[in-house]
C-alpha cells in the first residue's frame, strides 16, 4: 500500500524593528510589534483557523483514513498563547482526534544543530515538553530547522532519544536512490531516515497557483495519480510544506482548500492511504543506509546551508551570537532567555544572504534593503543583548577565571537534568511495586 505523509511546519518569525547604533544600551526591546501582530492576525484568519477546521472535517470523516502531522515551533506556540489562544484550542481539538502526530523541533527554529550541540538539545527537549504540556502528545520524530541534517546531527538526535528524523531528498545525497523508502543512518542502525519528496512538495507548495506551470492547474486527481502510478515497490511519500501554503501562499480563491478537501477521495481511487511518520516507520523496513557526511537543508537548488551561513556577514553574526551561549544559561533571567531564543531565529541570518537582493529590488519577503542593512540592524540588536548578558557578571572576573566556572555550572545543570529524569523514571516504577507488595502474603 502506498502511503502519503502530509507534514506541515508552523512557525512565527520574530521581526526585528529598525534598531540603530544610538539605541544600544538605551532600548532593550527589539521587535516590530506592528509587523509581528499583523502577521499573526493575518495567518490566524486566513490559514491557521480555516485550515484547522478543514483538517478536523477531514479527520472526522468516517469514510476517510486521513492523517496529518505538524511541526510547531515553541516560538509559535508562545505567540498563540499570548495573542491567539483560539489557534491553540484548534490544534488541541485536532490532537484529540488521535489521528495527528506532532514532531519535535528546535524551540526557536534555530541553527543550533550546527553551531551549538548543547543548545540544540535544550531547544528540542524544551519544544517537546511544550507540545506535551499543551496537547498531551510526546513527539517521537525529529524535524530540524529547514530540514538541516547530517550524519553527526543524526547522532545528536539519537542521543536525545529520537529514533527517526526527517530530511531532504538532495540530489547529490540520493543519487539514484528513491525518496519513497525508509533508510538507515550509515553507522547507527537504530536511527531511521524519512526523506522529503521535494518534487511533490514543491509542486504543492510553490507551483499550485502558477498558471504558467506546465501542469497547471494542479488537481487532487492529478496529484494522487502521480503517487498511484509510481513503481509498485515505492510506498512512502513524504510531503513537507509550510502550513501557510493553505490560505497565504495560495489564497482561498486559488482553490487550495477545495483541492485539499478532495485528496482523500482521489487517494482511495488511486490506491493511496494516509499515514504519519511514526506509523510509517512501524510499517516499513529500511532498504539500506543513506550517508550524509556534510549538512544539507531544504533550501536552494544545491540544498546546502549557504542561505544561512554562506557568507562572512552571516558567520560573524552567528559566531558572535553562539559565543554567548554558556553565559546566557548561567542566570535564570526570563527576559534574557526569551530574547536569546528569538535572536536565534533562522530568518535573521537568511535575510543576510546576498542572493535575496537584486538590482530590481528585493524578494522572498525580506523588508531590508540589502544584506548589509539586515546585518547592521541585527548586530546593533546583538550588541545590546551582549551588553545585558555581560552586565550579569562581575567585571572583576577575567574570562580565564569565568570559563571554568561556566563549565562547572553547565555540568551541574546536566547532572540536575539527569537526576530529574531518573526521578521521573522511578515515579513510574514505584506504583507498580506498591501494587505487587499488597498482593504478597
């Protein structure tokens, strides 16, 4: 049986306000509230709420075997709690159907998997706890920011307790291999890989409303027939897109909602079923290994990381940001922690990519005039943030004295986290032991 996994990314990028050199040390608030609130309102009205109503109708249809999965960042969940609680309620309603899978991901949709392994672990576990707290679901499958993945990141995921990760079907990695199977990590047999079908995903994501596309219009019948006519042995089709494809990238007048609503009927006609990543892993045996020695992502034709850390501006900003990681976590300052997460958002560095800007103007949604403008604005913000972090430490302590202290605190935090995990494990065991004790003579 051929199975299709529809996986949607839900994230709210924190837009920075125009922040000048004069603002450093004088203004500790970095965000464009008007832009952020307007974006959230627009997405809620045109995408999140109507799309979730559509999903609920499809999930509750007794004649449909529809399933769907979501990767929702912690930053997005915070924004919903603060300003759009009805969106949280709608996702909770979906969760209660028992037919929805929620994926783990970095809390702030960051590049921590590449620049700071400890921060990566903290963020993934923090987002997983948030999902479990809100929806009663513990994520078992990892989706990294922009599907960034390598063999090393796979190992990090395993160390966090995950056995499955979703990555991109990059040509130079796949070669002649098909994305329509489950694969193993090259030297960790426990780690399974699900591969995004970038052709199906991009047809759905970017080309649906493009009338000049050869396959326009894309119909539910056509979409499912592509899957149904694939070779018999191919059984796994992972379609991964941003959730704003429903109502934003393609507005309601494009027919996107009608297209999606018709998918279950045409899936049945073409011998296609719906699944989730966790069920897919349970039902399919890996056919081989897939080595990924260098990091890949779902961005650009070469699927590299150049869109995020491909030039000197991006790397200077990223290195300066992550150099503060240990110091940020010494003191439990909630405002610093909140800013720390938001300043890691991948969009800040994406806007420093020179390929976004042309002589005709800019594109891809950036509000900056150039990559240099984006860099200067971010570095002004970061300079103020660093000043706030440094102010937490006595000036009399030199870095060579501070570093051992930071390492000690970090080890203590790790030990505390380990002990909490052990306490949680023991709490689950003790009740059963007591029950057995009562039955003893």
